[in-house]
C-alpha cells in the first residue's frame, strides 16, 4: 500500500522540478537574447554553419556517397528491428528465469537492464499505443512501399493476403 501512495507523490515532485527547470531555462534564454555580444556571435555561427552545410551537401551528393547513405539507412532499419526483437527476448528471459544476465556469442556473460518510462498524461485526443507512440487512426492506410518491420513470416503472410 505504501508504494501506491508514494508513486503519485513522486510524480508530483518530478513535475514540479520539471516546471521549475522550464521556467529557469526561459529566464536564461531571455538573458542571452538581450546581450548584443551574444547575438553577434550567434549570427557568426549561423553563417559559418550555412557554409559548412553547403560543403557537406556537395560532398554527400556524389554518387558513391549516396550509395553509402542508402546502405546506412537500410542497416539502420534492420538494426532497429533486431533491437526490438532482442528487447522482447530479454524481457521474456527476465520474466521466466528472474535473471538479468545472458551469454553472448563469445560465451561471455552479459548483463542487461530493463528501463521503465512514465508516459505523459493522456490528453483528450491523444491516441498512443502501449509503447507511447502515436497510433494511426482507423481509416488511415499504410502507404504503398512502406517497409514492414515485423518478423519475416508475418511479412510473408501479409504479402500473400494482398495477392
């Protein structure tokens, strides 16, 4: 019962500190924006950043670099999928064996941790799924060509249903 009382109190404390920090950051921002030397340096940084971005774009637009970027993007999607699957497997191991250690491909023991995140309060029209991500509305279709990031056998089933 003690835990149930302390959780709302802890949430209130967190929200109070977050509000105080937000107000303090606003005060600092206003202080910076009223300083002429700071504003001058900000403008110098902007022009240097624009020049850097122009050079970077020219380099990245070369054919060989575009191929590398495409490969990185594909790998990023695959990594995200593999991490999601690994997270699910590690949670299952923790639930079944009550341990936070697994053996890796080299035979070495590796620890893992489970992180819990409190989602923001649900607003009236806020549709989030169980992971806190905004969910699609019911009538919204998935655009053609969208990569499905599920298990391969699920993708195969979905592809067969379309045909």
